C-alpha cells in the first residue's frame, strides 16, 4: 500500500472519530429551557361528561393529523375500549366505572403531560425534542433520526411513531398548541373547546393553589391528592379525581424526575464508551480492508495497487 493511501486512511479515521466525539458532546450539551413559572392545565375529571369535543378541537387545529369527521367524535362506541394516543390522535378521552355511583361513569382526558424535566428530551440524542420556557415540550421533525429513544424513556408512554409512513415517519405527540395558540397568547384548543370547563389553563403555581383550595373546600368530592404536582418531578398537566388515580390509568410514580435515573448512564456511555468503541470499529474495518487487499494481491501479484 502506498504512503499516500496510508495518509488518506489516517485522515479519514481521525475525521470520523472526531465527528463521533463532537456529536455525542453536542447531544449531552443540549439542555432544556425550563422556565421558573411555566404554564399548565388543571384537569378536574369529576366534571367531565365524555363529549370528546377536546378530541375534535385537537384534530381540527393540528393539520398534520388525519382529518376526522365531526360525527366520529360523537360515536360513544369509542368508550368500549381503553385508548391511547397514537400517530393519528394527540389526545383521547376514556371512560371508567365509578365505584361511588354506578350510574355516573368517570371520564378522563389524556395527552402529553409536558413534564417539567422531560425524560423524552433527556433521551433524545439529536435535540429533536425540547422544553420551551413556557413549559411546552415540542418536537422538531427536521432533527429527528427515528431512534425512538423518546418512546422508551417516557414514563407515560406518550410519543407515538408513524409506522405506517414508510417515506418520512415522524414521532407524534401533543405539543401544547405551542405555535398556533400559546405563542399567540391563546389557550390550547382542547381547553377552549370544553363546554364543561373541566380544564383550567394558567400559571402552574396558581393552578396548584387553586387545586389545593378545591381539595380543602370539597374533601368528600376528591381523592386528597393533586396528580402531577410532584410525580416524576412535576408535570404541566395536573389532575384531580373522585376515584383513585390508578383506576383512571394514571400510573403511580415517585417524585424523582426520570432523567435523574437515565442521564448518568447516558453521560457515561457517550462521554467514555461510545467514542472509543466507534474508533475501534473504524480501525477494525480498515484492518479488514487491508487484509482483504493483501490476500487479493497474493493471489494476483500482477494486479496493480
């Protein structure tokens, strides 16, 4: 092998290794913009009647979702099964039996919880997910590489992937109407559409005070807890309920933020393990290439280098 070829391979090796280190460093350096007084929504599930107008409003304002007929959101057979958000719906309403009143079931709306310290943002290695200063956790499809680490990391199993889109699949989730509503000083579409006013939009600190006041004034109406005030470090969407939260599919979590468990492992992997492993793979590939060339030339000595 000529000196020029050796020099070329050395340059390629150094460039690729440097890029790997730089890329991992950028991923770790990406930080969330966590405002000190974020916006939020207080959901009082005891008032919900399951009209699903929030679902219709969400579908209407988000043009990237499949268009649905308004009649579809009046179909009560949707309550025959427990639904989750997917690539066609950012929010869903489910129905649950009420042990306190068999004639009056409990309805609960679900969407991205917009965590104060989002696990999805922490897990995203390219910064496709980010938390805005007002509390909205947003997604940039131009940065997404489809690794779906966010789906694995989310404790609420919110992000959904467009498996049916084979050309340019994206991760789908509620973005708090960030561009079309919050940035314009308006409330989210689902909040505005609710005829029962089960959702109260405002500053998170004020919503917590409002919930505490309602819990104190009506102790017989609610479970004595505000879900999301502290779970996984706190969420922008918080819930009040007349039945246990586990009975409306809100998981029991501790108060420690999920990134606190995962980020130390990620830092070790990216900072100390992945760059050298990548370099070893590159060097191994070069050695394999050189050995293949040597064997080929030994079988055909007249072949030019």
